[in-house]
C-alpha cells in the first residue's frame, strides 16, 4: 500500500539539496530546469564542400535565433551566418545560398498579435562566396533553384508586395536594362562565377536543366507588356525562345534533362483574348484540334490540354485532349498529374482522370443533406475515404506517349490503377498492382495489402499476370530487369524476370532467416530489407539480421555473404554506407560498412571488397577500421576528396561532428554545439540484464545521477515501450516533452531512470509487460539503491496502455503517468485511428496489441487485457495525457479510464491539450506538459508539495488565466 506523508516546510530545503546533489564536487554544477532547455542547440544538414575544405551546417537553439556555421577545416576558421536557414551548396561548392529568417523576437510578437508569419515577414536571400567570405543580399525572395550538376547558375524569384495603388510594374531609374521594371514576380538569373545577373519579369514556374545549359520558365498574364507563355533561355548565349504564348493557366511544366523536349498543361485562350495564339499553333500532333473548354462556372471542371515542344518546332502543339481518337471516354487531362519525361527523353508520361460529377444546380445546396453513407460493401471505410478525399479527387490514370512513334498507350485504368515503370521510365516493362478489391481486408490484416500483380508491356500496354492475392514487400531493380519481393508466408525472397517471365525462389537454400528474428506480434515477420543493387541489376544485396548477402536475381550464380558471416558469428549488424552521388547502384570495388554490436551497443566502421567474383567458398572478410562505445551517424564523404564526416555521441556527449579520412584512425572534433552542458549535473547510463517474472532474460538501461552512490537509495522512474536497450549510447537533449520523459533531466534532479526491454506472448500483452517491468524493478530493488517507496512509471501510447494495465495488477508503484492509454480493448477494437481513418481491428489481431484473434474468437483475452474492467484494483495515483485531436488512439479511451477512476474515488488527473495530436506538436504545450509531469513526480517521489492544479484543479472558467503551477504548502 502507498504511504502518505505530511508535507512540512523544512522539506523544501531537502528537495533542493536532492536536486543539486550533496557532494562538494557537484556544487559547481546545478540541476537542469525547464528554463535551461532553450539554450540547447542542434546541428542539422552538415555537408562538406566537394573538395573537403569546408564544413557547412545549421546550428540552432530550441527557441531563439540560430544560423549557419561555415568552418574552414584547414585553418579552423569559422563564420557564423546569423539567422541563416534553407541553405544549399552549389555543385562546385564555391557558393552557399541561403535565406535569412526574421528575428525570433519579431516572430514571437507577430504570433502574439495574431498575425500569420508569411504575411508579415519576407525572406532575404544571400549569395555567400565561401573562399572569400563575400556576400550579396536580395530582399523579398520566395524561392530559389540551382542546376543539379552545375555550379555556375542560380535563379531566384522575388515576391514583392507592391503598393496596390501603383501600376503592376514600376519604373526604376538606375539605367540598368535588367532592372528597368520592378514587378512582384521578377526572376533573377545569376551567374555565380562572374556575378553577372539579369531580370525576367512575371515568372511563375522555372527550372534549370540538369547540367545548367538552359532555363525553362513560364510567365504570368500581369499587364499589357507581358503575355503569359512558356520560354526557353539558352544560358550560354542568353537567347530566349518562346515556345507558347497567350494560353490560359499554364501549369505543370516538364522537360527532359537537356530541355530539348518540353511538355506542359494549359487551357486554350478565351475567344475574346487578343493575345491568343493563331489556331494553327493549337494543331494537335494527333490530328485533332483543341475544343473551346473554358470553365463557365465554379461547378464546371477545368479541361486542360497537354502541349508538347521539341527542338526544331516553332511553337508548342497540342499533344492530347479529350478530342483525340484514342482518349478514354469519360476522361479528361488530369491537371494534378505533372507530365514527366523518361530519362532518355523518348517517352512522355502524363495522366488522365475521370470527369468529376457535377452537382444538380436545380436543387439548392441548403436542400441537400450533409451525410456520410456507410455501406458494408465499400472497399474502405467512410473515415478512410474522407481522409483520402483530396487524393481520390486527384486520382490519375497514367498514359505514355512514345515520342518517336507518335503513339499513345494508356497504362492505367479502373482495372489496373497503379503501374510503375522502372529504369527512370525507360524500361520495356512496367509493374502493375491492383489491390482495390482487397482493400477491405486492411481493416483486420493491416499492411501490406494483398494485391494482384501484372507485367505491363510499355510499348503495347499488354498485361500479363505475375501473381494473384500476394501480401509481400516489393522492389523493382533500378534498370527494370527484375521484380524482387519478400513473400511473407514463405519468409523468402523471390524474383520475377520481366524479359523471360521466370519466377525464382532466391533464398530457399540459405539457412538463415531474412524476416525479423525478434518478431513477437501475431503476424508474419517483416524482412530486414534490401541493401541495394549492383550495376546492370546483376546482383542484389539482401540483409539478414546481421550480415549482407550477395544474391543473383537470375538464379545463375550461388549466393554468398559480403560480410563473410562475421556479423552472425560476432552479433554485429552490418549495413553499407552510401557515398555514391546518385545512389542507384552499389559500385564494385571498396565498400564501407557501418557496424552495430549487439553485445555492448557500440558502433564501428569496416571496409570490404565487392566484385562479381565472390562465391560461397571465397567470401570476403570485412576489415575493421574503427570501433568505439558511441552511437554513430552522419557518415559521409566529400565528393572529390578523402575527407569524411562522422557524428559520434553518447548519453553524456552531444553527437558533434568529427572529421576523419578513409582510414578512420584519427578523428578531429570540429563542432562543439553545447558547451553549456558542463555547467549542469547530468548522470550516467549502464546496460544491465535481468530476468522477467516468467524467467526470460532481458536487457535494460539504468540511468543514474551524477556522482551516483550505490550505498544510498534514490527515487526511480521506469519508462518503457517495447525494446529500448539499443539506445544505450543515444544522446537526448533536455527539451520540453512531446509525451515522454527525458532521462538526463530527471537524473540531473536526483532520480534514477530505468528502461526495460519487453518481449511479448501472443494473447497476453499486458501480462508480458507486467512480467518484464516488475521483474526489472525487483532486480534493481535487490541491488539496494532504489527507494522502494518512491518508484514511478511513465510511458506514452503503447507504453501508456501497459502502465494502465500494470497499475491494476500491483500497488508497488507510488505514481504513474500514462500518455494516450488504451483502457478498453473492446471499444478500441472497433475504434478509428482518425489520422488515417483506419479501423483498429488489425492492431489487435495482427500487430502491436498482440491479441491474435477477433473479439468474438477471443473475448476473454480482450477483457483480461483491458484495464477498464479492473479499475477497482487501482491504488496508484495516475496522471494521463490524452488529447482531443489524437489521430492514433481515440481520446475517449482516456476518458473511459478517467471516469472509472473518478467514480472509484481514486486520485487521477487527465491533461487534454485542445486540438493537439497523439504527441504534442506545439512547444508551448510541451513546456506545459514537462512542468506538470515534473511536479507530479516530485510530489509523489520527492515529497514535494502539490501544485494547485493537482490539489484543487483548474475550473473551466479559469482556463487560460490560472495555470495552477503554484505549490500548496
């Protein structure tokens, strides 16, 4: 039973001593508090220049003004670009392009004043020359772009707010031809090496070719000086070619990699439009002419035409519209599907859509009921349909135009709605998937949805069945030779060769599982996945739990382990480090591998040789380059130099950026994002093992206060979800909580935090959690440093459910905080996950809730695992958070448990952050939750006074006025 204590004034001093520590070595440091969070900084987007001379990264506090840091790695010089954001390097790495954010204080004031930030602040663009530090600023910018593979060019568009009383265009008097007018949509074309620039007015869409030879853009119909149109600018000569002018609503511009072929959507000019092009311009290559199809009212759909241009044509021509002989009946060009060219430029893909239903305008809208009609024969629930409404309205049917043959081939229709064409659109065959008639099963099966598969001939549109009613994870090879899939029922990787139509079982003879070995849900284990493909699709690299296998998808060559079996023999998880530019293929030659050691959670890097000559008898053995007791991330290489970045961190050390080379034997720390941490008490973490109550050996994490003394006893908070021990070396910055506790915040204040792993038995998820959590707690009590009267529980979502269950089974915990808990599996079984619209049945039958059967097949399992039926056994004070816009767990689950405990006169509180999601998004709400959780645990585990909100509550009439944080003496 719980012990209750009388709070005396002198205890406040004792609490303070506990929080700051009692040893003399700690007195120079202080405990973390909520006001300290904002100063913790994060590093984002760390990137090396191609020559490896500079490192660029974002450095930002949780709240306040941050910026971009540019570090010279040769001389250790650094430049901080205040309030920089959204940065990119040009391809050669000579220039850094970024936007300047408005000061945080000004943004905060705008929010206080109820203003939208986009209406108050404009972005300023900066062109920063890395070698010299020179910069040029341009105000009122809304976007910028650079070529993918050229460092010469930059384009950016103004978004000026001109005085509405002025003309659309304003004369300027600096004598520059480029700046003769100022408009709201000026586009600046900037030559980075020389600094030359010129202006194009009234630009809407704009794109560079991949290598920067051309700029393609559309212009708006703003005044008599500028007709709307599509233009091609040759950047070497500055010659402009107008390929279309005078049409309406230009949109969805597409081009091949060199802009020698261009497509776009537009509506023909209105008859009264004097800028309309000659009718000969609209002559269709299919022999049809575009009909007049301007929208007459808001209920009429917009009938777009697809236009096409290639080098040698004077003007773009109508390529497709509803008048074409091949065009499917009842369809229109889909304005929401952007056309796109294949990589070779010889195919153009675009979309058609059903002409939408039109409302009967003879019936007034107020006479039509607003009703959702649920039908048992619907493929998906109405809730799913409503979530996906916009997507459904934009549903497209893909068509391919073979340019050289002047031939259209519809690839998709109502009977085959999803066709993927690999090899960047150039493959001979596409992969067709139809799953609509199986979608109803997602209600209880979950993903992946069963589907029928087809081989689709891209030249003819002919469809050949591959397989029917398959539930699998699939991937197409980059060059389109193979379809690879993991068959969930057989737990094997299979392949289908498009050219021959042959099926192959690739892993039948390999005696290791390729599905998750730790799977403990009543469903087929999911695969560890595909590591990548070799050139020419000749090999595919498959993952098991530890090793990487090289497999011939054609079945001709024997499979072997790229990692030589070292992974499984030493329990090391190997994965490749991608340092290629395009990421399509894993190259032959030297590969670098990341390593994660199961035994102690350390990280490493290995090197191995990859060729086509490997065999089972001649497997390569990876060479270890580095290993350390850290978490490792952000491993990347400069494109043109042997300079690498790696981020290394631990629970105690923020993952700063280190510079090394391909030997990985020396590391130079080049960032120090959070030096202020040295001022605070922090703590330590250890990995330990324990036995659950049912005898299963498990791992856990034990976080202890700084200068931990095992001869003393400490209050402890137990946090859990499923498995957490792999987080041993993870750093988590002190921050306002979205839903869970931050270990360092509580260890800094004198708490122990423990995190057990949990494994589950089908049908008994609550008992499984109970066995692990109580077993771990008893183990730590036996070690002598945990105060058995001051142990709390905390968890969110699935963790919240498990807490609700555990407190119906034991009163050994002094307090519990459960976020978004399911309390009644019976009502939850029929509930809705509002974010997706899906029913929750699959979760209980097949996935996380692990019941393994329907409500009518296993009613007692649902009852036994539902805390609501045992609420009368609860003796543990409970704080819940459950928000009214929770899209994962319906918030009535929290209400049910709260109302039950309130009826039973059991101490219970529930926080409902209005309009908030499953995990809190708004920082102000996160701050509030963090403070209330601390006050709750401090009261029950540290003997602190109750705050007002706990002791007396906050009535609705005081909402927003009285937060109730004051402590009651």
